[in-house]
C-alpha cells in the first residue's frame, strides 16, 4: 500500500466534506438545503486548495487518492480505539 502525504488542513477539509455528505444523506426535511450549500462550498475549497497547484494530475484524480487515504486512516484509528 502506498501512503501519500497530504497536508493536514487538506485532510481535515476532506473529513469535513465526508461528515457533511453523510449528514446530508440522513438530513431531516428542511435541513438539506443548508447542507447542500455547505457541501458545495467545501468541494470548492477542496478543489482550490494550494496543494493541487503544480501537480501533474488533476485535483479530481488526487481527490480519489485522498479519499482512500482518509478512509484508511479513519479505519486504522477506529481499530486502535476498539482494540
């Protein structure tokens, strides 16, 4: 497994995006519009993050790698807490 090193603020921003996405999936009626706006704002911040400038691949390609790393890190952290 290759472990990529992303800036902590980018990882935190992506984790916020994931939390907002999950909240939107389970939103009560009347709360989804605000969550959709927040999700769009977070996505714009993710794609505009300085980390992506000067990279040979597009932000969306890197985002897939970032998403996988965050999932792995989250699973590893959850495993440590459970064990």
